[in-house]
C-alpha cells in the first residue's frame, strides 16, 4: 500500500508541476498579489507575531512582497534553510538582504541569521506553506522530501496556511499517515478554512 500511494503522488506531482508551470509570469504575479492581499486581510494574520514563510521559487506563489510587508509591519519573520537530506530549520531575518541563493538556487537565510528558538519567542505563530496541490480537507501534496511534515511534527501550535493558485486545488490529495494537513488555503479567489 505504501508503495502505491508513493507512485500515485509521484505521478500527481508531475501533473501539478506542469499545471502550475503553465501559468505565464504576468498572470502568476497578478494572482500572487491577490493571494497575498487576501492573506494579509485575515484576522489570524493580524494576530500572528511570528511568521514562518517559504521564499518563493520558480513558479510558486510569489512571497517576496509578503515577506517585505511582514518585516515592514514589525512581524518576526522566519524562513527555512535545508540543513541536511532530511531536516530543515527556520531562521529569523530582519531584512530581505539576509537572503542568499543556496542549493538548487533556492533563496535561504544567510549563516549569520539566528535559528528559531521556541523558548525565546512569544506570540502566535503562522506558517505559510508551499505545495504542488491541496484539497478542501487540508491535505497537501509537497515536493516529496518530507521536510515540512517532519518539521511540523515537533513544531508545536501554529496556524498552517497553504498558498496556491486555483489550478492547484484538486478534489482529493493522496495522504499518508505522516502527512501534515494545513488549517487553511489561500488562493487568488478564496480563503478555504478547514472545519469552517
């Protein structure tokens, strides 16, 4: 059974990458702006002191404007860096100048950025999560590395928000027992809140 779901996910990843990559740059930026405007209008965003967000890569929903806005509003901003083949960590940035291109040209925090430390941080947490596909039950299809699933398993309380274009919302995402669900999904057309 485990192998079957992995094969289904692998096939679906190819299709969802193709679907997302088919959005032209101008449309992607326009849709990304709508998604970010919808995201920052959420009361949950207003109440969050700590924002954990991916730095957009290739055809993902563009988060650069969002990161700048969070910094301008005085939020504590943390972005991920891959630590090894199985783990990632989040590191605080106070400026977009603290990002550099790492492996595979993915933007990451510089080595000088301090790591997130739960004991030294207070306030509500919101995590912005990338994905290739989502469904209305909060299931997410990631890139296959399991980094977010492993990180979130031990992270503690946080509101998990997936950012996606409408074309990435599908009827059902195959989900394994270690796959972490999101609490909400923001698209250019809607906020899909799980359980509400």
